[in-house]
C-alpha cells in the first residue's frame, strides 16, 4: 500500500479509501496533504464511508466545524480540517489525540506541525499536469526511537 499511484477518477479514489479503511486500526493518525481541490476530502469521505459500512453515508466537510466525529463499528473516527485553524496552539482544544483508540483523519495538518509526530500514515495528493485524475503518495512517517 505504501508508494505512489494515479487515481484516474472518483471510483479509483473510493477504491483507495476502501483499501485504506480496511488497513486502519484504532489509534491510527492519518494526515492528508495537498492543495485546494487535490482530493483530500474525497479520500477522507471514502475512508469514513467504508469504516461506517455505508457507501451512501453523509460525510460533511469539517471545514467550519474543524472536527467531525463519527462512531463507526471499529470505534471512534475523527475527521478534522485544519484549514481555518488560527493558531497551531488551538490544536490542543480540538482533542484530536485525546482518545488513543480513535482513528483520526486530518486535512491541512501543516497548520499543526506537532501532528506529524503522531502520524501513522501520511497521504499526499497532487493534481498532475493536465489536471486529469490525482497522484497519491502514501508514506509511513519515520518515528524517532
């Protein structure tokens, strides 16, 4: 699963979301990087819908709420969008890492760099030249010993 691939269309994004959801375990912290329109929310939605066991499950963007919680069969899932975070110190108030058993998906993690130390998976999405599809790169962050 680690590596780079082209997501040619929304169905490919949904398939990757399902693949990732099957691999996630309680306590996972997934960081989603990419410019506006790169597909971070679409991928997060696909992951959450799979974790909820409902491909039609309504997954609103957490842009204004900052954090949207879900109770999936596997346990708590938190979907955060830090784009509107005013100060990195506000991250503590969001409680993203307060439940060690929650699966946490974070869009715009660059706004709170300390999250990179807790990450179990980093996903970078880019728009390729020509704008067709998305390139996704999945990496496991290095952990200091």
